[in-house]
C-alpha cells in the first residue's frame, strides 16, 4: 500500500507538471512509461493514474494503452521540425522497446502494431522529417528492433508490405558520415534475418525470376567506401545473402549488371596489390622503415582473399566461375604471370614486381580454394611465357643484355645455369637424364636447353637469384605442393609430386588391376606421361576457349622423372651457395625432404658429392668458430639448432610465412663487419654457420636413407686435470662468482680504471674449465697471502688480447656479454632494433708493473684460450666426420 501510494504520488506529480520530456518509472518488468506534456489527452492521464492506483502496473492493457497513445500522437504529426522532434525521437525509442518486449513476451503487442500499420507510419514520419536527427533515430530504432526480434511471425510482419524496402531506397543525405554508418548497420541487421522464407519478402519477381533486390543493390554501392568498417559491413551483408541458398537470388546477383560487383571487387583487389608492390619497391630503395605499412597492406589483401573464399564457399557455381575468370583475366594473366619470368617495361602502373607476384600467387592458392584456378595456374607455369608477354615489350627479369651474371664459384653455386651472350634468354643446363638412368651420371652430366617456361624460371631463381627471389620461389613450390585442389598429375608435371603420393597412387591402381600400374609401381621411372598429357590438354583447352590464350606446353613431352630431377638439381645447387641466408636454406631443406624418395634412386651420386663438398666447406667454418668470439656457446647452439632444424624439415608445412619475403632485408653480416667486427656480429655469424652446418648434416643423413637422430653426436665432458690452473685455483665447473675466495695461481698484479680518475689495484687471473673460461680480477687477502676475493668476472672467449704498441706495459682486452640472445626469425625485426643497445662490447686496459708482467698475462690468456678451443673442438669432432655420423644413425 505504501509503494502504491508513492507511485501514485509521483505519477500525479508528473501529470500536474507537464514538460517536454518522457519520464519512465521502473515498476518491475515491463517498464511503466508516463508521458507528461501539453499534447497528452486528459483521458489518458486519468486512466493511467487509475490503473496505477488499482495495482495494474505490469498489465498488458496499460502498455497497449500507452502504445495506442504513441501511435495516435504520431499520426497527428504533419511535419517533423525543431518544435516536435524531441517528442518524435522519444516516441520512436519507446515503440522500439515495446515492440522488442512484445516480441519476446506477449504477441498482443504485435497484433496491435499490425493493426495500426506502425511500419507504414514510421516510413511516413521519415518522409515528413526536416531534421537529420530523426532519420538517425529511426535507422537506429529499426536496427535495434530487427536485431532483437526472435519470433518468426514478427520478422515476417517487419519485412512485409514493402515498408523495409521503402526505408532502404529512401534518399538519405549520406554526406553525413554518422547517418551512413547507421544506414549500413540497418542494412546489415536486415541481412542477419535472411533465410529462404524471409528473403522472398524483400525481392520483386517476374516469371519466377528476381528483378529487384534493393537490400543487395543499395549495399554494394558502398562496397568500396574509403572507410574500412563500412566495407566490412557490406561484405558481411553480401555473404549473408549468398549463404541463404535461394536459386533465384543467386541467379540475380550473378547476372548483369549486378555481376559488375565482382568485377569491381577484383579490380579493387588488383589496385591493393599494386599499392603493396609500390611499398615493397620503396623498401628496397632505402626508404624509411616501411615494414608496418607493408604488413598493413598484406592484412588487407589477405582479408580480401578470405572474402573471396567465403563467397565461393556459398556454393554458387556461376559466382565461382566468375571469380575464377576475373582473377585470371584481370590480375594473374596481365599483372602477375609476366613478372615471374620477365620484367615488363614499366610504361603502366599495373605492373607488379617479381617478389610481390610470387607472394600473391602463394596467397591466392593457399586461401582461394578453386580447383580450376589452381590447376590453370599450374598449367601456366608449364607454358611458354611468350603467350602472356610479347617479346618486343619485355626484357628478362634480372638478366639484362650484357649483364654480368658471374658469382663466386659460379659453376657449382649456380648449378649449371648461365646466360646467353646476347642477353635475350637464359639457358639452363639440365642433367642428361638418359645417361643418368643408364650409367654413370657424371660422365656426361649436362646438356644445354633453352627454356621459356615459368617453371624453369622459378628454378633459375633458386640457383641464381638473391635471397628474396630464392625465398619466393621456394614458397611458390611449397604452396603448389600443399594445394589440395591441384591434380597429382599436375604436381608430377611440375616435378614436385612427393614420392610417397606417387607410390600410393600406383599401389591403388595395381590393387584394382588398372593397366600397367603394377609394372610402374616397381619401375625406376614411374612415368605417367599419358595421364599428365590428358590433364594438360584439358586445361590448355580451357585456356584457349575461355581465356583466348593459345598456349604452347613443351614440358608435357618431357618425362616427369626429368622434371623431378631438375628440381632436385636446383635444390642441391642451392645448398652449395654461400650467399643465401640459413633461414631460406632451411625452407629448401623442407622442400627437399618432401620430395626425397625413400630410396637413393633419384638422389644420385652427383648430388651426394655436391652436398658432401658443401658440408666439408662448412666444417672448416665450424673449426674457425672454436677459436672465435663465442667458443663457449658453440656446442649449446649446435644442440639447439639440431633440434630446431629436425622439427623444421620434418614438419607438415614450412614454418616461414610467405609474407616474410616482402619485408625489408636487414643489413648483411658482411656489411656489418666492414666497420670492425663486434661480438654481436660474430654471434650472428656463428648462428648462421651452425644453421647451415646442421642442415647439410641432416640432409646427408636422410639422403642416404637413414633416420635423423634426436640429438647431434657430441663427445661428453671429461674430468678437469689436477694440474690445470682451475683445479689449482680451486674453481669448479660452475665457475668463479664475485665475493668467493680462490688461490691466486699465476695471478699478475695490475691496475685498471673503471671510471675516469678512479684507478684500482687487482690481481689478474685467467681460468678455463672445459668449454668455459673467465677473466678474473681479485683483491689479495692481507691475512692469507696468495689467496684473494673475486671482484670482477668476464668471459674469456672473444677477449682478443693485444699489447699496446706504444705502451708495452698495457694490455687491451675486449669484454663481450656473457650470453647471446638466440636469434629467432619471427622476432628478428624487433630484436634488430635494440641489438645495438642490448649488446655493447666493453674494453679493459690493464696496466702492469713492467713489460714482463704484461707478457706473462698475455701468455696466460692465450694458453687458456687454446685449452678452451681444443676442448670445444674435441667434443664436436664426431659431428665433423659425416661418414661416422651416418654409420651411427639407425635405418
């Protein structure tokens, strides 16, 4: 009774104090809305007060009365202006809340709104409105209502009688960005309620064909808006339409002129690709750091490709074919394919560079799952490049006329690739397979063959290109190998069909008794030229009939075994190159591991010899590192990189993302070393050498049919000799720590200043235990002669002792950091920004009493360095003997 009296008091207070606002009292669920205003009829006020007094606060009758009042008031309005706009806005909000509540709790509300034709009234209010704020509120109201509708009957009412289409086609002033945002949200909310039943309410048909679909037509007008949020909303809307699965609607969106949306979409995508290429080109021209811009552009491109993939997944055949044709005709044939082989004279802004083209092809094949698209791209790689680029309009990409292609150790490093003297084409020296199969492959190993197929251009990048080109070509081959939509016969024609897949295919054919599959299964050649030829004929015919391209494909006449050996030759040649990063070589190792057969039939003695020679060359570099700056780190890095390399080449997919080929390359080690080698540069070099060494080691093991061990073959540690300086000083394998006592064995008194004007006296001592060593500065204990307390400890490795030429009592030492941050490819960019601050070499200058003392300290350092280096070399020696490692590996 007290609560009812309070409510009644508040209500009469509002009724007796009219204002322009709508006041709501929350009396449980639903809400009780009390309108106070001069326009409120007296009968509604008294009736409302009576209901409250009688306790009917949550009744449907009261809310229906309130709904009737709102609709009656809206119907009386002839024009919406500054005077009444506030009431209209609040009325729209109230109606939205009542409709939403009624949809979920009481059908009587909707029956009332249907009776009063509220949707028609809302359209009328929009047309008579003179203010933008009412349009904003109406769109927001409709979006909220549609999103929250649960009852199918309510949705049918909202979409019927063309009211929604009238709102969609209304001429809003979209110069107001906020209005455009509300409008797009409104359209997207409608699309979220589409199904095979509701979509029919929003289209107009004639003879069972859709002739009008305002929701779709109006939405795609903003498909290429500069605001990314709007583009995203439009794409979500179109996907909702495509996934409904209505055949008539599908035919409508795939027919002219509505199919122009897909044409414009691919053209928009091409412009994004061209902009990406400009960023990549700028990054190579010593422009400011563009990595962030490149990654942003890459994200947009991949988002577009995933949208294409989502569209295709809707299963509309006409749209799938349309996207395939557009991707090929608008982007791949004119802009991507020519740049893989030739560098077109840049008289057009549509040219895309080689690196960007390789990346785009990888992404398209990886994301857009269209069988025809994948197989046509593979067929194109086997076709004559002159089909796509007229000879008069192009020059060889990276191989200009009179261009010197000489590299260090060109014969072995380039794997037999060379340039014609006229500079107009490239010759590839292909192993003479006929001789290889019948006898010694090294008697007459190569014959010349001019080529113009894109596949051979990819192989030329692997053998002669720079690090970026090699990475791009390997990514392309890896993507093709992993594309499930690609026919196995096409992979075989490209020379990248994994042997296990070929054997599985032939085994299945043999089991069902197909032809000569059993003979091929046990044959050394496994030639399936007939099947490859039939598949190629199919796609060549499509290229001719659908795309107007008369392609010449000489590769079909070549045995797939020869194609396979060409790929193996290129990969082995890659592993013999010294100017390619270890990360890229690991990608090559992964690809080789996928292709390598379980037997040695295809991996011949010439390949093994090249790998072994390259391994021995790398072995000498490992031995140099035992005497380098980080000898104490060498074994740890070997073990760690061995595990990483094994995981990498045995993984199901390459670990490097194709986008990495687009990012600016960092300063090479050789460039860093020109200004004086730092310990950080030495550490990077150590990691590079170890990565290459480990890769070559593992390649040799599995190339002869052995299983890779989990750990490298390393000798164990040995006990410290009693006569060693460390033993006599009382230092164990954990090393000296500050503030501990030790015997000053062979210690030499010296002076050093760590701060200007503050010189200190110490005893200098050098100690090594196993593969670790330290430089020690200790204070002598006054009460215990020949004993001291450790004050300063620094690494022995990389100290580079040097006696000053002008002051023979001075000894200069470089003090490197005690640890080195492991270089990870994914974090290399961020790490490179702070490396100069994180790792800075220190310098000690020790002053001794006389020249003899200085020489004694120098000799002590050299002696302990030799002990440390010899121990490291002893422990890694088993790894340096490749034959021993192979013998110890299990079958």
